[in-house]
C-alpha cells in the first residue's frame, strides 16, 4: 500500500515543501530504506519512528518499507520529517485510514516515548505549507500560528495525534503568543560626558549609518554601543516577521512566542568563525550573527582582535543587506540588513591615544590596525575617536539626556527618510543623491576640496552626503544641506583618518 504525506524541510531561512511517500510491500523480505538524498539525521529517523510507534500502541510492519522524499534531487536534512514518516507508515500499513490525513501536513521530531518535540525553523516551515491544516508539536504551535494562523493543529504525542485523526479526538489548544517581554534597556542617561560619542550614536540611529568607535579602555565605547538599540524605532509587523523567521531558522526561541517588538542586538565574541558570523554550513545552511542582527544592531567589540578574513566577510552584506551562501549542492540568501557598530582600542595595549603611555612598537600598531582592510574601513560612515571622560563629568556631573528624548528625534528623522521612499537615509541610492540631497555652494566647495586632497574617496563622498542629510533632518534644517551639516559629517569620520595614519 502507498501513502503520501505533506511536510517541509528548512533551506536557509525559507521552508521547502517535501512529499513523504511510504510504500509497504506484501510478500517481500522485511526491511526499511529511505531514498531521496537523506542526511544522517533523516536516516536515523528509522529507529526513532519505530520506537515511537511501538510505545504509542501501534504496530511496526514486519514487511518491506520504502520511504521516498520528493523531490528526490534535493538533499534532505534535519529532524523535521520524523512525524510525517510515522504517519505515512501508519497509513500505508492500514492502521490509519487515508481519508483521515487528506489535506493535512505534518512537521515534528519524535521522542522514543512517542512524544513530539519542537523543531527549529517552525515559522518558515509552517509558512511554506499550503495544506488546509498543519500539525506541529504543541511546544512550538504558538510560533507556527504567527504565519499559519488557524491552520495550525497542535498535539504533544503520537497517541493523541492518532486519536485526533482517527477517533475524532480533540487537539491541544494553540495559545496565541504574546509580544516578547521588553526587558529594561540601558539608558543614555548613564553616559556622562562624551558629547561627540552621543552625537555619533544619534546620527547612526537616525540614518542607519555604520559606526566605528576608537578609544582607550574606559572611554565608554561599549557603554555607548549597548545603548544604540534602545533609541532605534520599534519594529514594524513585516520587520518583526522577518526577524522571527531568522530566529526560528537559527533555533533561537523568543520569550512568549510572540512577535518581537524591539530591534535585535547581537554582540558575538571576537573568536567567532566565518560561518558563525555570516552563516552557512553544509546540508543545513544556518543563519549567522549577521542574519540574527537583521533589522537591528550587530556590535563587534574588540574589533581589532577579530581575524581579518572574518571581518572582510561582512563587506558584501554591508552593501547588499543579504548574505549569499553557495555550496556544492545548495545555495541560500540569508537576510542581513543590520547596523554595524565596531569598537576597538587605538593600539594593542589600548593606551595609544595617551602620550608616553603606549607600550606598542610602530610595527605592532600597524599590524593591529591592518586587520581592518581599507574597503571595510571605508564602509563605516562614522568613525569617532573617544578619550576618557573628565573627572568632573564622572563625579557629580549632571546625567546625560535620556534615551527616550533621543529616540523621539530619531523617530522624526526616520519619518523624513520614509517620505523619500527609503527606510533610512543610508539606503538612498547613489543615482538619487543629487535630487534628494541638494547642497549649498559652500558645502559643495568643501566636498570638492576634500576630494582633490585625496582624503575623501568617491564612495566616501556619497556616504558623507547621506550623513549630512541625516544631520540636516535632526536639525530640521530644511531640504537643502548646508556647509555646517557637511562639515559635521566630515568631522564624524576623523577617527578613520587616525587609523589610516597608524597603518603607514
């Protein structure tokens, strides 16, 4: 007898429908085989499915069973196919009527006791299935309901599932996920002094500009960076769904099971590998930290300690907002539109900005800064040199402006960008700069002088104009960008010039 069960596998951050065909042959020697390019996890499902069926009161057919995973030319990986294989065996062996599974799709991992366990990627998997009803484990049903809605049917074991399919039993209740609990975010009020750093943070949040902070230990680089996500606008529904899809594919659970409201903040350790940072793998192309920071902030602390090859992997995602992973048998596009914030010391010992305190040789300083290649350094719209705050600011100084007040100005600047047809000013196309960012004659002359002196490249020119547009929006200066805004945009890149001098 033949049974055909609908399911899906994960491919990057997208679900790919799979048809699980099970054939049970009479009069043949007992055996079990899976064809259709299964990986090790799928081949091992035989033992999990057998134990789950037996402990649930069903019979394991003592006949020849063949499982085909169609389309047969696509490699299948993961544990998502345990449940559809078990249902297919039950139907093909006559233990469950075929009409009971019509227009059903099944996704889930089986325990040896017949329980259903949650699987990573349930959000994109459920979204890819066109069946009228999608059966998933109860532990991840609320996430699946975010995209599949009322199609979702939840159950916690094979025994309960068989009762619901064949005997008209009830399904487990699908609890609608509540929005993710918003934890107390660090406030900019805690930052004393550092007016240049605070201004750079506000400009970066308003225009989506990548930010590099350079300074000795204790200058407040990490303190500033960790407060950036708190002044970004909340996620819209489409952005929240994208973030949820990436997190689900990476196996990162969201507290409450609902859509996230705040932009993600990711801060990987400097020992992270290329695959950990940008994603990839073999059969299962897993999202990396760059994708987990999608629509949020990717913070690379101790930037000078990251291997140069790892940092250069970010150059293409910074331009295109997507990581294109290609392997011999698979390829996937992983979303990676994030705001990059880097923090590093001026030299290996960290005291390079203090006269007479640095213990590094010129060779050590040059080797340290060369880990940031020129093309990567050029992609930072803002590069600010910080010094340690004054004692007067730390002891008895007034608190800084709160994140709530700054976030209001950021929101206004983002609305100005939306009126131009983009999410933020950093996304303005090069071809539209003349129209969207008109500059005064004085501002144009200043930019021309920097270009002729060689301190500004063509790419840098475009980035400076976008930053100046953001500054003008924050200042509510009108449609024309003046010399003051251009001069401030150029000053917010001075940290880059200091690093380039150390490389020589």
